[in-house]
C-alpha cells in the first residue's frame, strides 16, 4: 500500500492533481470534509456524534476524525493506497496519522507540497471568482484564507520535512508539467519498495519451478523453506545437524528453526527488488509470523498467487515424478500422495482463505505447458512493476 498526502494553498490546483493521482495510481481518495459529510448523510454513529458537536457550534474532534479515517481505509482493502487531500492540517493530526498508519501496518510515504506564491494564488482565485459566483472569492477573504493556510500548514510541512518525507513541486508550472512532476514522485516511491509475493499451490502444481523461474525473470530473491533446510544440512551447521536428526526420525521441522532461517535470508537480502516465497507460510500461525517479518523489514505482501490444477492431474503428476530423480519422500505411493494432498488442504487452504479476505488471491490456471503457466504467472507479477499495480 502506498499513501500520499497532497498539500497546496487555495488556488494551487490540488483538486485537478488529486483527480489525476487517484485515477492513475488506483488510490482511495480521503478528504476529511467529504468523509464527514458522508457520515452525516448516512446518519451513522460517528455522524450523529459529529452532528451534535456541529449543532452546538463546536469543531469536530480529532478523535472522531481518526475513527472515520480508520473506517474508510478498512472499507477499501483493494485500494493500492490512499491520497490524503489536505490532511493532516495540524502537527497533532500528523502524529495521529502516524499512529493510525502504524496500527494499519502501513505508513505515509510522502507529502507532496504544491508551492504557489501568495500573489499567484490571489490572481488565480480572483479569476475563478469571475465565473464561480462564489461569495468568498474576493481579495479580502482570499488573503485571510491564505494566511490561515500558511499559519496552520507550516508546522505540518516541518514535521514531514524533518523526516525526509516532504517533496516540493513548483505549482506555477502548467497543469501538465505539475502532473508529470507529481507522477514521478509517486512512481519513485513505488520503486523504493521491494515487492513480496507468496506462491501457493497443491503439491504437484509446479509452484516451486514457477517461483524459481519468476525469481530469475524479475530479479527477485527466491525464499523456499525446503531449500534453506537442505543448505543448512549440507553446511553441517548445528542447526543443520538438528534438521537432519528430525528428518531421520520422520519429524517436521518446527517454526523455532524455520523462522530464524527466513529472517536471516531477509536480513541478508537488503536492496533486492523483492521476494517470492514458496512453501511458506504453510499454516495460519506462519502467515501471521510472515506479516510480522515483512513489517519488520518495512515491507508488506504485494501479491498472492495460487496455481490451480485439478486433483486427478495432481495425482498423475506426482506419480510420474515418483519415477524420476526429482521425486519427493511423499511421492513413493498413492497413499502417501493422497495423504500429502489432504494435509495441504487441512493446513494451507485456511491460509489462502485468510489472504483472500485480506488481500485477494489471484488464481492461476496451472494446466498446459510450463511456458504457458509461466506466462500467466509472469503477467500478474509484471503488474507489480507498473504504476498502481501493488496492493500490499
């Protein structure tokens, strides 16, 4: 998820640029005034609380505003991010937004400040007043609005400038030039974030081969628990010796061993274009662990793919594999194959269902040649490197 705040004095063209950013980057639009009016119209609990305050001549509290913001973000899980128009308006609201973003496992990536000198703002607004018919488009009111804007906004800009998150844009340029500048800023924010992909699929679906091919094609770090465990055993480390002992006794390797290996892999892969996970997470517990690991490394899930292959075809594939050098321990008999498929259904399908609710899972038709399936997967991954393509 990518979140941007757009600031600019009255007359800076914020509305025009907001419309452009929302459409181009698939962002949800957040204007506290619009959201408040929506709650009032819906006569919601928050709307009624706000109505009582407004009726008494008061200002709607930050406590109500932040609840409305959280509700709006939660109701739009498939947005690529959000554009905050004119919020936060005060330094206190900046701290509030920072806390809300942390709670929602995301962050405000940048604040774009459209810079327009006061006299240019006045000129534009007076020009607008000739056709708008708005009573507040007169010079006295305009200059008061501009003074209020600068008095309130300066502390907010300083807040984000100190964090290196404020980017200034010359708002006196043509609409097209400003549009190009803000688009480049947002695109640069996208490119800074590594993508994270989880590849699901029943045993025999080809998820491992496809994940490795995707990693090579897009320059991603391939993270497969099976491969990491094998590398530890081959290296003869203390952890590797424990893993070998568990394998020889027919036991599963516990999370206490697997998780540190994944975290080490993430730690040693800083600066990469992204990650693709195969064989992890296998359980609901591991899915929560992965969320935490990614958050720690300032990352989140970008896309979840599930390669879908009919059950009968899975059994046929695994049976054929059992007669090759690539066979797995569970390939040795039909009984073991069926047991492995059932285990995946019991443990991993609930994980996929969780991700479907939270992020959306893209099913990939896993039938056909390797090249055909790869192109279907690659088409999905390709969108992550295009404008507005990420969800996580």
